[in-house]
């Protein structure tokens, strides 16, 4: 069992220690793109298991999250960033700031583009911001399983005209097409150096943060268009019981009373279903029995709560 203050999948380092083994390679890959390009699904596919939540809704990812993948002697530190878009609210600005901060110190920047959706203003804006960066840049056209093949080649040519990408890849993060080749190429680009995490650690997310993200994922899946973006999940208490199981108390924050009613559902049916699905996911990911307790709280100003930003892994942005 992983300490809730440590990263997923292994014994997190509290003292900053790293493994020093000759012949290893390790590097930081910033995975960026416009909203809904499939960045989180791709990070999960490269890691080989779920480390980031996904949904059909844009702007699902809110904070920087690192997935850790192994390919041969290389450890890939994959920074899954929020989608880059024109921010309006404070939360939006914090998300976009987190995305760009995720590229800081990267050995390689991987731009993920929705191959089916094409090249719109949001994609062009991201490419414009990347074109003068000195880091190596890869272009990854995703969703090739559902995209028109001739258009894909046209997108690749257009994007390479806009910015000089070192390599271009065509993948489907959902089906796995091209993912192995991409992973091998990423590993080949990593600099020599010791691994920063144990071989069995797959994410830097704490169990506490993971629990909140899994519940938020179920909100997105079950409520679809009814779910307002002004919704957050806060893990109030995370306790390991003597029998090895985990007890988690969370509150779902909404802005209005009408939104609370939507999350609760008729006779509490919706929140029970959200809890059941989140509990099942957490049991798989944590490897123990999970006792999950949810309640919904109306807090109109939750987006102005600095402490909550820290809880969900975002910096406060004025």
C-alpha cells in the first residue's frame, strides 16, 4: 500500500534519493496540446495502465500529472498537462499556467493533435507558442483510427510548415496503434542519467489526489452535459484501517443549489452510482478494499479558495 502522501505504484522518495545505475537514461517529456486531443489517454497508453482520468469532455485534466513509463534502459517522465486554450476564469488561467509550467525543463516536448478534429485556431495558437522553443519537438497526430487518412497527411504537412518538428508520429491512443513505436522513439531521445523513481512507480500523484480525480472522472462520465465545469472534488480525509482497507471522505463542490440536485439525483440515485463506480475503480488502482463516503456541498466561491487549488494540484493565479 502506498502512503497517501507518496506517488502511485511504489515507495515514493521522501528524501529526494534516486537510483544510480550505470547505463540508465531518464528524461522529462512534456505532453501538450489543445483540449480534447487525447493527451491523458496517450499518457495512460505509454505507461501501460491508468494514471490520468479521461472523458469525452474537453478540459478534463486540470493539474500537471506525471506518468512514469519504462522502455528498456530508459525511464520516461511523462508530464500530462491541461489543454491549452484561451483562459477566462481564474481556474482556466491556473490550468493553462500549469500546462506551460509543465514544459519547463523538459528534454522533449510532444504536441498531441486530434487527427480527426484537424487544425483549428486553438491548435495553431499552441504551435505558434512552440515554434521557437529550443527543446526537441515531436508532433503526434492522435485518433488515426477514426480520422481520414489523406487529411492526416495534410495536417502533418501543414503543422510541420508552421513549426519545425523533429519527428512526426501517427497513433491511436485508444487502440494502441503506433504507441509502441512512439514509446521507443521517446526512449531513444532520453539523456543518459539515473532513474528518478523506482521501477514499479507509475505516477507522482498521491493516493489522496488520485481518489479525488477518480470521483471527478465519474462525475464527467455520468452527468455529461448536465455537469457544470464549476465543480470540484476535495478529499477531506484519507485513512488506512487496521484491516488494510482505506476509508475516504470526499466532498463534491458545486456553485448552485440546482447543481447539487443534479449531482444527488432523484432520491440520491446519482450520487450512489457515482460512489459505486469510483469505489470500484479505486479498489483496482489501490489494490485494497475502499470505503468511500461522498457528500455534495454548495460553495459558490470555491474557485476563489486558495487552499482548494493546492488540494487539486494547481497554483494560485491572479
